[in-house]
C-alpha cells in the first residue's frame, strides 16, 4: 500500500471516529437538557443533568482539538510524502 493511500485512509478513519464522538456528545447534551428541564422534583436528577451538560460541552471542545491536530498531522504527512 502506498504511503499516500495509507495517510488518507488514516485521515478518513480519524474523521469518522470524530464524527461518532460528536454524535455521542450531542446526544449526551440533549439528554442533559431534557433532565434539566423535566418537571421532576428530585434535585439530584437536575444536578446530574447539569453535570452531564458540562461534560458534553467539554467533550465537544476536546473533539474539536483532536480533530484539528489530526487534520494538521495528516496535512503535513501528505506534504512530506508528495515532496519525497
């Protein structure tokens, strides 16, 4: 397998993993919003919703950082492989 094809395959796989992580984080954020807004008189449920929402936002930030770093690495790898 040529190096260029391997690099593009790894970049595609990283993109798919990032997309899956974004979907899961968005689902967590949606569940957290429902728990926070639900008319449930149990305080711990609302606190759990708040905690889950914060964790989902943190996950989205970390995914954005990961995606940026992997994209930059793939871009540099393509540049280096095409120069050789």
